[in-house]
């Protein structure tokens, strides 16, 4: 009886050994483990049968059975490890990477030329002590026109064919309303620039667009004169177009400044290679870059700034500056999202 059980145990080891040698998949090892050591497995059955043995022989056979169980488990574990190792080396063989191959190029983004110019303008003015303030794009008639000395029947309103949203609200036609908003709330001394989108009811062509970007700046303090205006704008022109630029002021008209001027710089292209047919200035040697002037006393009164204060203000088109700076001859290029155009910046 005892010998029969021991023989059974020994032949079980042989059986496991021979089955394992034919296995090539992990799943099959798991199945075999279940078949031998599981709840209804062969070894489990043999162990259950031990209770039928004479009591004196049970410990010896029990010991043998446990040794066999450990031995079988070792065989199974060894096979599992072996299969895992070979599947790993198989994967490494199949899935190798050549790390010396060059990678896929990732296209890098660039700043839009208008963003670039706007940032440069901000940098120049912040160096001169100007603070950047933003205002709303949807404005009231009051801030956009009236407070800036442009009453409803004023002929200057012709200059700003506007996009109205309602009876008294419109998309701002310039950034000058920010001047009023700042001066209403704060007292001089003030040195402020503002910038952003503006809108006019313009037909789109190579120099006009219904949407464009302006930067507005002003300074209010005791004793501010045209000399301060010219000095500030010279520093701006030199900061953007080169340190040797000269500035020329030509009398002009704006309702909210008195006197008003158009500001010109000498042509930077002609300065390098003088030409009668210069593609930037067309041979005139001067480029108009912005409009400016001393803030009209009416505007200062509207915002209750005491009469001992004076100020200057200026407004410039970012598109205009970018077109001059980069030699671009069509404003529409800024808004067409043409990769070939944008990649040049
Ligand atoms: Zn020129």
C-alpha cells in the first residue's frame, strides 16, 4: 500500500518532467500546474488518500509527498522563468530601435510679425518709463469720439467710418479712448501706452483693412512740451529702426491734439543705399510713421485735469511699422495665415 503511493508520487515527478519538456507556452505551464497541484489535481488527490494509510506510516509518506510537491513546484517555476526569459529576448530581437537614426523634425512656431513689432514697441516705451494699459475693443460713442473733441456733427467723424454695434456703441476706431479712460481715473504725472485691435469700415486693399493694430501713447505732467514729444518719438524711432534715425515733424490736424503733427523718419533703406526709386520711400527719403501732438485743452478739461498740466499724445499703426521694418508691401499678408509668409519671421 505504502509502496504503491510512493511509486505513484515518483511517477508523477517523471510525468511532470516529460510534459514540461514539451511545453513552449506560459499558458500550458499554468494548465499543468493546475492539473497537478490544483484543488482537484493529481497530487492533491494522492495527499487526500493518505488518511487511508495505517497511522504509523502516514508521517513517512506525508513527508515524501511534501518533498515531491516542492520538487514539482520547482520544476514548474524553472520552466516559467525560462519561458519568460526567452520571450523577452525574442521581443528584444524583434523590437529593437536604432537610436542613431535622426529623429522626425518638429516644426517650431514663430511669433507673428505684428506680435513681434508690438512687443518691440512696448519694450522701447517701457524703457522710457511708459506703463502699458489695455482698454475695451467695444467702445461707447462718448469715449471713442465725444470726449476726444469729436462731437456728433464734427466733420472729423468722416475720418473714421465706423462699425457700430448699436445706437451708441461701436468697435473702437482707434486706441485713443484708453487715454480718456486712464485720465478719468488717475491724476498726473502719467506716462502710458496702450495697444491692440481697432476697426474701421474700410474696403480691404493692399494698405487698408477693416481690422488693424494701433499703439497709443501719452504723457501728462507739468511743463510737458513739443520738445518732450520729439525727444520721446526720436528715441522710439531709433529703438525700432536703428540708432542713426532722424525724426521730422510736419504740421497736421487731429481733433484731439493742438498743435498736431505727422511724424516722419529718414528712410533707413536710402541711408544704406541711396536710390531715386527706393522701394520703401519711393525716392522721397522720408517715411511717415505716426501722428501726434499736444493733447487738446478740451480733452484735458473733459477729464478734469488742472490747467497747469499739459501733455502730448501719439498714435501709430503696428501694421505700418511692420510693413516699413520688414519691407512688406501688402497689409493683407498679415491676415492670410500663409505659412510661407509667416516662416520668414
Ligand atoms: Zn528710401
